[in-house]
């Protein structure tokens, strides 16, 4: 069961034409309660200093800002070899094995395919920037073939699906609302995880801005999941619901990933993705509610931040 708490109104920033105002709503479980800043902070023992580094200073309005804290080794982006289940580290176009030795030749078809998507992204300024930032993330992001397309949060325990609360850390500090269940891991600021995406999977059809369903470009769908991982490693996933006139009722995190997906689509000469959820094009009430504003542009919604 979820309870709803209306929080605040917000408007778009310079990323796209101003949309109508929207509200952010917290979707809460029964054990949610008010917390003080110090109470929440006392729970974070890993990268606690990142909390205060995420103050509202304008970075939250930038799509791909510098990381407030980073890994100077730039070895946080991994690929799971589908043949032998060994990790490959990706650094600026060069591959390294688990011993740190440079890999000269790749025989794994999945690794070849996902490298192809990375290289396409790196031809775009925003794609190159995203890949570079993921390499510098505090927590590893591993690209893997099975179980997708989706991003799976992995937190401080290292267990699958364990890092959702840690990935959402700043939302809790911004709202001072969080569940109290001690079984939910909340020890570090941010979380790594698995980008589960098969470049050779059967095409998924998405409805585009002209109301025609077309196969999604693989690199755009891949970029969508990568952007989820970018918000996660920074502890800036925002699971509040977006409520506004003619806006699809969805979480901030999906609006942000669809925004980046649409940026990539535009660079590829493709039309924007209009909806996240399934829509009956014969139902006018459903058709008018979308992920695009009245000017047909994607909504940009900033990350949560610490208002001091």
C-alpha cells in the first residue's frame, strides 16, 4: 500500500522550452516516517561526505555535470564476458582483463556488440560525456547480456537488487521522508549495479512523436538504461511521481532517462519517444498524456539536491 504526499511545484530549466508547472509526489510505504538530517546521515558510513557536496548550487539543473566525488582510476565501467563470465574493464576505448592486462582481441559476441553501442554513443558529445563519467563513478557499473532491458541496483551488500534505497539517498535528504524498515540497506551514498541489455534482442516498438510505433534504436534504448546507472552511482535517483497537466504519471527517474534517450534519438535523426507506458492510440484521453511538452519537446527534470 502506498500513501501520497504532495511536496512542491517545479518548473523546467533551460534544457527545453518551459512546460506547465508540475508537482512531485512521494510514493510511500506504510513504514515511512519523518527523519532529521542528522538521523539519515548517521546511517551513511560509505561516502558520507557526498551528502553535503550535493547542495542545490546549479549542478542539479545540468544534464551531465562533473561528479562531486569520483574514482581517479576511471575503471568503474565493466563488461561481463558472456562466454566465461569474467569481468572486462573499459577505459577510454581500451579493454583490460581482471588482472589489469590489456586485451588485444575479443571473441565474445556480446562484448563485441555492446562495444559497438558504446562507440556509437562516443560519437555524440553527450554520449561520450556519459561514458566518461560512468568510468569515474564511485561504484562499478557492469554491462551484462541477460535479464533486461533494465538497470539493477547493487548496493553496499553486493547482493542483487540491494541498492535501491542507497541509489535514492538524496531524495531522502531532500524530503526528510524515508521508510523505517531496517532490512532495507542504507549504508552508502549511491549504488552501482548491472545494466542488463542485449544489443541483439528482438526489437521493441515504441510510439514516437508522430503517433507511429517503430522499433527503438538499440543505442537509444541502451542510453536510457545507462542514464539510470549514472543517477544511481551519484545517489540521485528520484522515485517521486511527476504530476502535471497532460504529463504522463511516472517517476522522475523515468522522465530523466527518457529525456536522455530522446536526446540520443534526435542526434540519430529519429523522432522522439512520446510515451513510457503503453497507450491506446484510439483513446484521445490517453493520447494527450505523454512524456513530451506542449511544444513536442522532452521534459528535463533536475535531480534532487540538499537545500541549505
